[in-house]
C-alpha cells in the first residue's frame, strides 16, 4: 500500500508531529510505502529524514487561513498525488486536513483524517470555534474515516454534528517502548517536578507557576522542558515571584526520557488538549501525573490512582494536588507504578499501529 501523509507545520515538533513520525516509521516497517508532505522546511523535515522517511516540503502549506496560499497548496498537493499515485491519503492537523480531503475527493483517493484535538474544542476562542466547526462539518463527509485520539473528541464531534458515528473512530495515542535510562536516584528530600511542553497555546505554564509559588517554602524544584513564544513571559513571572532558584528552563531537549527518569512528578497544565503524548511518556517512565481535566487526559490518568486531575483554572485544587504529592515518596511511587502498568496495557505504540492499519485496510478494502 502507498500512503501519503500530510501535516501542516515543520517549524515545531509537537504532539501531532511526534505521532506522525512514529506512525510513518511503523507503517513503513510493516512493508508499506510512505511519503510525507509538510509545510515548510523546518526541523520536522530533518527528523523525518533521520528516521529514513521520504519527506516533501510544500511551499504553500502554511498554518494561517489564506485563500491564495491555500489554493496554491491545493494545486501543489494535487500535482504530488498525480505523480505519486497513493492508495490512501492520511491527513493530520486542521489545515492539512482540510486541503488534503478536498484533493482526495477530487482525485478519488480514500482519505483518513486524524484530529489531534479539534480546533473547535472547549477553551478555544469563540470565533475560532464557530469558524472551524463550520469548516469541519463541511469537509467531514469528504473523509473515508475520521480518527480521534480520545473518546472526548469523538463525543464532541458527534454532539456538534461533525460527522456521524460510523465515520468517526477513536484510536488512543500510543508511544513506542524505550530502553529505560540507567539512573540511580540520589537520596534527597527535594521533590523534582517536570513539565514537558511547548510554551504556547494551549499550555498554561503561568498558572502552574502561580500555584507553585503558594508552596514556595516546600522542598521542590520544577523543570520546564521546551521552548516557544510564551517562555519570556513565564520567566518574568518566575523572577517576580523570586523562584529562580527553584524553577529551571533547559529549553528544548533531546534527552527527555532521561530527564523524566530523574523526576518524581510530571505536570501538564493546559486549557485544552487532545490526548497529550507527554502524559503517556510520563506514565511509561513510572511518574505520577498532575494534569488539567481537559480533553482526553482523564482517559489516560485515573484520578487518585495514577495521578491527580485538576479542573481548569482551579488554583486551590492545583495547589492541593501539588501539596499532596510533594514530599510523598511512597504515594508518588505507588501512583507511578500504576500509571506504568496502565501505559503498557492500553497505550503502547503497537496497539495504536495495528488499529490504524485496520482502518487503512477498511477504507481501501485491501
């Protein structure tokens, strides 16, 4: 089978990018031919080629809605499809999903779209929700199958009239297993927290910093791994609250697994989510998770068993959750081990890959 993947951005590596790279490698290793089309020529292209994937940079695929660029990308993608003749187009991210489905329909090629959290989800601005709900309703029936990464997103789409129950299937994200870093924790009374996330919407680093400030007298450190446009604002707040000796910013890192292995608690505070891969990474590493109760997060984190879920914008709830786990080694260890067990039963890459390949077979009748 020849599978053409399309994704919008190459300038950042986020959850959708990691998902697609892992999926494309798995599909290629399963014996299928793979080609990726991505907007621009950024870091995603380098990572794809490092992993043995063929990648084409699309000049006119850009994130903002732009009628001229979008039409040019439609023609660009159409030329690629004519030349490569895929058996299936699998689109990821909103812009690539819209244009990809239009091209697939016009070229009579089966098309799958994965929604990594809808652009009309709760927490997004009202204008954006209305606009993208209308767009997704319009293009839904151009799709052979829509994959949502959480039951939350499937239910949201059905409730708002985007597709029907036969069209949309949930396939939870999965992460490949990794060799666990050999690390012996030093005896310490300091609880090490970590958040791995881009400094940008939908993450809310500022809210977490303010909650941590309420526990400034406790023994903890916080590591914010990642980069992005809101980092300077977060650093300013850390300085204003005199937390520079407790909160650290290593930037984007290639050794995330090792850093997770050295941590005690994983945090992810967000305004909206699909099913974040970083939560699954933390569970794979045996960490308890403190996270916002948004999107598909509750489908991965079991309240008071593998972590603590906090309502969005609930300052006191977040302070309480942090206070419960900071310094509680036995509780952290117990929750972390339960989370690790849950990861290996429900969120492995092999499970996700097989379920995705089943969808491919279904829509192509292969």
